[in-house]
């Protein structure tokens, strides 16, 4: 079949509209990649660079949609009618999509969390690595991995989730949280000496964190009605089934739980090794056997 260019009616309105629409899309892509290259070269901060690229993408898409809409709709009254029907259709057919967009607007304007924050939204915990119109992307923490360390999985959460589930932000405003370490020693151990050792180890390792936390708390108290009477480590003693339990409660950075636990536990174990009157306890069981003769 031979295709003859002369057979095309270049004055055909439909052909002209399709041509202009394709040109608008091509120019939009070209403009986007050109401006993105400039952003990559000029903006050094990775967080600001990522936000600038996202903002540019949304602006270019919106610009292309507006241009194409005016190509296909000739009169202003038609534009009003078009957008009226479009709004009604979107409200009915794209309810969840609109909720995601509304969630994105809330996140961008109110900033309950931002890129780099560690959050828990619904049943998912992780570090925010991307905020898009429909989804927020996290690198998951926790789950089968202890002490809030990364699992390596990337999770996409619909932005509409922010309207229906509780949001916890580990790092916004106050980047520290309370952590507890439980140590069980035998009933025969010198628990007062053990308690003193645990507290000394904690104070030695957490002095800098206490100063930083106090400074952040002072700033945060200007925005929220929040107050901690005590930021220094504290120990509690409980009587457990298998021994005396010493609980250390202390402040640590949101991303430093495992490292702080490792450091404190290691130094406590080394200190206990030097003490003759302190022994770690573990669950024990006693079995009593009664020897009864056949005649009894």
C-alpha cells in the first residue's frame, strides 16, 4: 500500500490538534530534561536537588495539560463545561486518587514529615526517601530486624493513608527517643553495686547526647507544650522470677538504638566480669523426685 503525503488534508482541524498535542508533549519533555540538567549541575544539596526536580516535573506536567486542553477546546464556555464534567467524573471515578493528591498537598504544605525523616505510618516504619503525588516511599526499618535497623526493602505508601492512620515522626523537631535495656542478675548478687555500674556506664557514654537533647527540647518547647523533668539516664530495680532485673532508661538518637545498646551492654559485661558478687541470671527449673516404695 502506497502512502501519499499529498492525500493528507493539512487543513483538517483534527489533524492539526493531534499535531499540536504531540509537539506540546515533545517540547515539554525537552524542556523538562534541559531544566533538570541545570538543576543537577547547580544545586549541590541532594535534598534540595530532589525537591527541585519533583517541583519541576509537576509544573511541566501541569503546563502540558493546560496547553493540550486549550488546543482541543476552542471557546471559553466549552472550557468551563469541560472542566465541570471533568471534575464530576474525577470525583466519582477517581476518589482514591484524589485522596492521594489531597494527602500529598497536606504533606507538602503542613510538612508532618519531610525527606530524610524516620516515620511510622500505619503498620509501616522507615526513612522517607521520596514524596510523590500519589505515594510516599520509605526504606523500611524493623519488621524482622531488631532495634529499628533497615530491612533494605523499599515501601510505597499511598498518601491518602495520612487521613486514616496515625503518623509517628521519630526525628522531626526532637531527634531523640527513650530506650530501655534490661539486665537480669541473680538474687544472691550485689544488686546495688550492679545498679551503680550500669548507671555509671550509661552516664559516661551518653553525656554528649544529653546536652544535644536538652538544646533541641528547648527549641521544641517553643512550638509544643512538652517538658521532660529528667534527661539523664535512670535505673529501676524489679524483682523478677529468675532474679533481680535492672532496667536502664536513657535517651538516644532515633537511628542509634542498636549502637547505643551494643556499647552499653558490652561495657557492662566487662565491668561485671571484674565483680565477684555479681552474676547474670537466667531462667532455671528445679525438679524434685520422690522415691516411694511399692508398699507405701
